[in-house]
C-alpha cells in the first residue's frame, strides 16, 4: 500500500497574534522543544509506514520558509512536493488540487492522509493506530474523518455524532449548553479536520457533489507551471484560473453531502492550539498557576501566561492574564477572553498596519532581514544571507544604502563594479545604481545595512534578475 500524507499549511492563526502573522502564520510557531507545529506535522506523516513522499499545499509566499522548516528535520531526505497557491481558496480547492496531483503521479488507488499543519498530536503510536484503521476503511471506498474523544464541553470545535465508525451527522460549533449535552451523551466526537481516502474515491465524490470545484481546479492545473528538482517537485497554481475555483470547505462541499463517510474515533492527544490559553497549557504551571516562557519577574501574580523571548517582563498583583511580548507588539488579554485576540488582528489588517503581516524579522528566499531602527529619512537593518544564496540584481529610486559586513564575506555588484567585501569592510550603494548582494561562502553572511533617503518602503525596488523568479 502506498500512503501519501498531504499537509495543508495555510490560514493565519489570528487568535495567536502577535506571534502569528500573515507571513509567519500559526504553523511556524515554535514550541518549547524548538520544533514548529509544521515540522511536527511533517515528522508525524514521515514516521508512518508506506510513506515515500510528503505533499504540502501552501501559499507561494511561504514556499521557501516551508522548505527551510522541512530541511531542518528531514534527516531521512524523504522526497517532498509542493502545490503553491497564489492566495487562499479554502480546503476544497486545496484538497482537489492535491487529489488530482496524487492521482496523476501515483494512481487513484493511493491512500491520501490529509493533515493540518497547525495541529498538535501528543501520542504518535495512537495516531499511527488510528491511521491504520482509517486506511482500511478508505480502501473499502469510504471518505474517512478522524473524531477526537471529547474531554470537555468545547464550543470552538465542530462535532460529529457517530455510532462506531458510522457518521450520523456533522454539527456546527455549538453553544456551551449544547456542548455539555454532547459530552454527557457520549455519542459525539470533535471534528479534527483530518481525513483519509483513496484519490479515486475523493475524485468520484467531488464529481458527484461539487463538480464545479473539481473542473475549475483541473483547468487551473492545466494552466499552471511545474518545476522538478532533486528530491522535490513544485506546482505553482496560475492566479487567474485559480480565482475561478469556488471558495468552499471540504466539510460543506463533500463530507456533509456524501453517504460514504466513516469516522475513526480516537484519543491521540490532539489539540488545534486555537488560542493563547491552549498554547499556554502545554507548559507546566508553577505553584501559583503561572506558566512562563522567557524571563519574567513576578510579585503576587497568579494563573497567568507570560511569553517574552527578548525582554524581561515584570508583573505585580495580576491574575488570569495573558502577556505576550514581541519586539514590535505587546498583547495583554484576560485569559477568559483569549478567543477574542482575533479582533485585534482584524483591526490591524483593516488599518493596513504592518504588524498584522510581518515581524521585524522578515524571511526571504535568500535568508532574513531584521529592522533594528527606523525613523523618517533612515532605516537600519540586520541582513543574514544563506551560504550560496544571492539577492536579486536590483535598483532603488529613492534611497541609498551603506553595507557593513559583520561576519562572512560578500560578493557585491555595485553599478559597473564587482567586488568582495570582507568582515569589517563596507561599501556604499548610491540611489539609482544597479546592485546585487551574494554570499559565496560556506557560512552565513551577516551585515548591517543603513538606508537613507526620502522614501524607504520595501516597494521601492526594481528587479532585473532574480534566482527566485521575482524579477
């Protein structure tokens, strides 16, 4: 049997702002053990028997970041493939694209296991056992979902009413009173959002229940570009045709419509980490019920979650609060209102505030840059370039730049000149000059960039050549 795990890596995780942002969404949040939720999803799928490749559906802006995450943990050099969306179009479009890809590359009898990139599963053995049971049901022609045995009257999850493996009905997120009824009855499960089916079964179901989604996705793939490299494949979905795919979830378009749906009840230590309260519960509490990630000084503080990776946080005389400190944003919230953090994210996005999209450290295909200080007329960045990587050949109309190498060596194109800039050396790039920065070495290149000019926006850039297809 061939098993094809498919990781859906999308969304924002607005309830986990300010750590989660548009360009650093929830799957990339690192837990206390140093691994991100996305890395844990990759390792979870890779550890299953019969897996030869991991397929990931994600936004094209997150492709290089996702590659970096996988490279850290993919010690077995398992093959990876990617379907890159130009924008989010819900889970039906993502699963349709993945299913068409798997059916073409591996055959319609291939069993697909759809995993969310931002869930946590604590018990790998129980998970593997649940997948084994789901696989058997999938090979009998079922669309299988995983139902989590509830241990609390949660109102943030959808529910499945079931008898054994038979699904009686799907239920929307309930009121607290209804959730208590469901828990007491013993006949309801949390809907985990994970699925298992053969590619052929899902294609038949989509042809029957949402043919417009399937046909529009197939037309999009026909217009899209494919790149194949050593150990990976990449399908970059065409934006114009992808916009024609109807926006709908797989639950609404297929699972709630089909008569061939089965459920595997399981107890696998599952959580969707949907709030700061849920994330805080992953760490041990002290004698006063406080959970601390970072350095904090406390006096008369109880039942609080405090996270700060840079600065010392001092707290006096508070109870039941969430405090999350990042270099450019601070969250203070009542723990009982942790679900409402999403409203802050929505307000920032509506205002076009940069704090909804980026951190001060921004990931690029070639490495990262961190804004150290910014005022009208100047901006100071720390730039780190991966070994062998290079920025695009580019030009700025409104700003000049000073580059000072802190460690490593840079190969620089500056106008008509090409030069090497070594540690403790610098160069000056006037406005209007074509220029390029490259790391020819084996270690990371670290440098300080000082920008000066009348306009310092990231959109003041003209690319002439680019390794990553952005010119």
